[in-house]
C-alpha cells in the first residue's frame, strides 16, 4: 500500500506536496496532527505524528499492520536483491554483537534492508526481525549517547570519539522500545541532534519525550549555522569541529517537559476533551536568556514612547547574544542567533551600523524582511505568515525573535478587541514554547499618561495579558539624556531592579548604548509612566515645605539639607525634584579639595513663583497651544531648559487662578 492508497482508505483529503495531513487515530484530537508520505528510500509509508505516537499504534488504530504499509513493488522495494554496488553498509547488531540486519546505501540516495538467511546468504526484507538501535553494543556503559537521524551521522560522530546511535528508518520511526534499550545499556542521558527540517524537529521532540518517560535526561541541540535540510554530517564537513560541538552541547539546557501520555488515556479516535494529568508532568524551571527579563519559550512585551531607545535595547540584546557577551546587570548571555522583524529602521543605514557599533556579530542577526509567495514578495503578517516564521527559526536556529513594532505586523487584526488580540498572540506563544525561543514584542504607549503603566500599552489589555513579562522604557524626568528600563509585570519571578542607560555617539557616527553599572534605585513603572497619585502629591508638598523651612533664613550647605530630608523620610530623588520645582539656586564655595569647600543651596527671588503663575495663566488658553517662554534665563531654575512649546494637554485646562498644587504638577511636566 502506498500513501495515496492509504489516503483513499482512511478518507484523507488534505495534501501538501508529497505529504498528506490527517488527525492521528492513536490519540484524541480534531486537528491534523499526523502527516504521512511515501518514503521509497526506506520502502514504507512514513507516518509522522506530532505528538509522538508510534507507527505501530497508528496503523493498529486503522486496523492495519506495518507490513501492509510497505510500498508496492512498482513504487518501492520489491524484496529482490538490488543491482549495483552499495556505497556503505550499516550493520545492526544485538546486545551481544550478533548480526540482526543490515542497511545498504546506494547511489543515487537509496536504502535497502536485508537480514541473514542462516545459510550464509541474505533475505531482502526485515520481516520478523527485532528492531534495535544502531551500534547498540557500543552503547553499553556510556553515560551520554548522541541520537541522530541516520547511520552516516552516527558513524561521523563515532569517528570523533563520541558514542552515537540512530533508530532504524530514521525520522518518524522512533519506538519506546529504543528508549528501553538505552536504559538497559546503562545510558543516563541523550543528546539529540535533529536535522534542520520540519520532520527533524518533530522527530527530536518524539525522541526527547520517549527518553524522558524512560527516566533519561535529554538535550535537543540545534547546531548553529546548520543550513536548511542539512544534518550533523554536513555541519562537520564544512569545517566545524568536535570542540565546537562540545561547547554548543554544554551550553544547551536539559529538556524538562511533559512525559509520554499515560496509558489510561482513551486512545480511540473521536472528538472530545484532551486531558493531561498533572502527575504526568515533570516540573521544570524557567529558562532565561536575560535573567528576570527575557525568558525562553515566553513572550516579553517592551513598551515605551517613541525616542526612548526601545529598538536600541533589542539590538543591544541581539548583539550581546551574538557574541555570548555579558548582560548589563551581570551574567553571561548565551551565544545564539536572533531573527529581527523591523518595520521602522533601514537595514543598511541603521540596523547594521548599530549592531557593529554595539560590538555584535552581524552574521548571527537575521532580518526577516518579507515573505515570498508565488514568485512575489510581500510584508510579513502575523495572522497569515507564522509558518514562514517557523521555517526561519528552523533554518537559522535562532533563539530570540524581535518584532519591532508589533503594530506593523497585525494585518487586519483589531488591536482594541481582546479576543482578536489573544487569538493572534496565542499561536505565536505556542511557537515560542515549541521551539524554546524568546519572543520580544515592541509596542508604543498610549498618550493617556493618567492611566497606570500596565494599562498604557497601545490597544487591548490582551497584549499585556498574553505576555509573561512586560518591560517599559522611559526618560528620567530629572535627566533628559538618561533612560530607565523598568519592570511593569512578570508572571515568572520577582520584578528585577530598574536599569539606567544612555544613547551615546556623535552625530556622524552610529549611536550606541551605555549602561550604568549599578541598578537605578527607587524607580517604579507607575512613577515613570503613570499618573501622579495623592501619595505622590503629599510627598511633593512635604519636600517643598522642608526646603522652604531649611532655607528660610538664607543659604545652607546642601549636605545639611539632604541630611534633614532623609531624617524626615524624604528620598534624595524627591528632594531633587522639589529643588527644581522651587527654583532653588545652587552655588559652590571654596576651592575643590580644600577644607571648607561645599555646595550651598538658597531660595530664589521672592517673585519667582508668581512670575511663573502669571506667565502660565496668560499663555495657556483652551484649544490653543501657546509658547512657553523661558522662566528665568541664565539661572539654575530649570535644568534641562524648559521647552519652548507647551505640549501637555493639561496646560490648556488651567484657566483662572493657578493653585500651588497645580503649579507643582505643571512645572514638573
């Protein structure tokens, strides 16, 4: 029976090239979780279940045996001895070294199987032959075994001094019996090296699940730089070494996912719920790319106003990971690739120069600039092109995906409808979990600064709800050139400390990012992005009153004023903001480094506040944005200088006489 005949028998109608898609009959599902095709190289109809069901189980659910899925002679192997000389011979032996069968490779790429007839000859089929792992005798006593997809790959690794194996007939044909053979050989863990294609990824997931269920540890290692549809043999042939492989394997975390489905689950086909008993789930910790901020397998949302450096931050992350550099707050970044979707910056004049200026390896940052369909290119769309993103992840081996900004890739999705937003992001989150990649999504803030920080991401609250971590960037209100990275939400760990950075570089050179070595103390998201609360206003009043009291009799050393503020529970940050609000003047006395030298503070001229209020009342009129003249040129009243144009809508709503508390809020803006 061939794939077309099987499709007719079971009623399959969906076809993708040589593959047919159909719901797997071996586990409850309404989705097309099974793919099958003719595999002339192996002589069988290849069955590939995304949940890892064994081919025997799938065939039995249809009332078939595996023997019935052997290809017809006209389409595959006839069971007769092939003509020509084989290029390679791969013997399969039992635990004691007795020959069970052989796989022969011919040119063009073709495989045949045979078994001894007991009389010195061969029978060209594997009927009733016990299936075992390749190189099984060599596995005994090995702590770690590499699992690959073909005999050639296993031999290539063995030539490097590694213990390696594969299962008969390659991808899609793993059986739980093979995991049992590993356990019986004393193996404690496996390193799975998938081919860089969709069947390879699905096969790796099946092997890992089976090995975990058998009590083995598992790593799935995607080789960096492996071309599409290539394998570890190809990777070694282009010059990669054992030492490189050792480093990649060492850096890869152990797989700790769900084990194979419990035997008590009803395996009959039909519609209904898909249940997972928590006792059958192995607990696992969060795998972080940037500890506390960006996690593998999760969505991270990065929000901020335009011009605050969101894109710089994502490129800084990608650059650090491209070389395995250090994170700004300590810790080592993994050496991995990044896929970047950028709708606002040019590749040649912005993105590449920035990556170079940040010290990154540009060969490990991949720009997904378009999707090709029917010989034409069009912009990427999240709603329609996630399969293209999956393919890009497999081909590049990327571990970080950046979407900047998300609004450019929503297509027809209504960003204000929660159901549509969650429906769009759920498949993206599933891809992140499946491939253990981190997805960082960049969004702009709404203009309503009176809302709390968690509600300021543009559009539906569904964006924030879908993300496991939400970070925000904003300008330091006391230092125009300083930027702050703060945590808005995290479902995975405690909120990390805020960090501060600056965007540096001369106008003629590519800009870069400079991080402060210490965390930015006392910075919270709501204080940076949200509205002023009653508590905030009370703190400001207390700071204002303390400054007036301390300086009422004239100038005083700044250190004495600061000491008095701390004794009253007023932070340096709040005190400095009050100093700016009141126009406190600062001047230095004495020679630096000499005894008695110090900074002194004093109140401004008595008419300072009234002059500000008068100007504000005169210039702020409804529906007109008026010029905001400098309050006092040449003084330390406002640093940095106040803007020439008042852009805040609150300025136009004052009217009448300004209250002192209104003046406090207005002068801060």
